[in-house]
C-alpha cells in the first residue's frame, strides 16, 4: 500500500510537472508572439510619426506659399485701387477743365459696348467749297479730350472688374 501511495504521488507530481512544463512552453510561445507584435507595432508607430512630421512640414510649406500668394494678391489689389483712384482724379480734372471753359464734349462713352460704331462726318457747307481761314479756339481738341476721358473711363471699369 505504501508503494502504491508513492507511485500515485510520483504520478501526480509527474503529471503536475508535465502540466506546468506545457504551460511554460505555451506562455513562452505567447510571449514570443507578443514580442514580435510589439516590435511590428513600434515599427508602424515610427513610420506613422515620420509621416506626421512630413505632413506637418508640407502643411508649413503650403501655408507659407499660400500666404505669399495672398500677399501678392493683396498688393496687386491695392495697386489696382490706387490706379483707379489716380485715373478717376485725372478724368475728373480733365472734365472739370472743359466744364469750367464751357466746352461741351458730348456724352462720354462709359463702356466698351458700341466702341466700333463710327459716325459719318457732318458737312455744314458743300464739299467743294474751300474752308474759311479761321483760327482754332480753346475747344478745338474737345474730340480728342472726349476720347481720352472715354479711354480713362474704360480703363477704370476694367480695373474695377479685376
């Protein structure tokens, strides 16, 4: 009986030892698997951090570029506005001179529509009669001045459209 009891204890101990060895083997395999997974995830983490840095650098670059483009746009816009103000002052000064001198320039052309419509010349006398020798007055160039004022008006409209 003592012998059977020793054999039973020996088998029980051997069974427990084998069970624990198997559990150790399984746990070592699990640890190896988890270690490989940790290494893989750390590699992905490093790649992701690098990609984030690249994206942030790209964002800084395009932000700086956008700010430069916007600054150029605002400068061009200001220059256009300054040009409009200057042209309006020139047009006003020229118109003021002709109003002050009581010279009628006729209607001012305000837009590009109808620019190419030509008017036929009007003859007050016969085409065969020679002209009188009359010196020109201060309103002689009112047609050219009217054209200049019209051109200034069209340029101002074009700048406003931009």
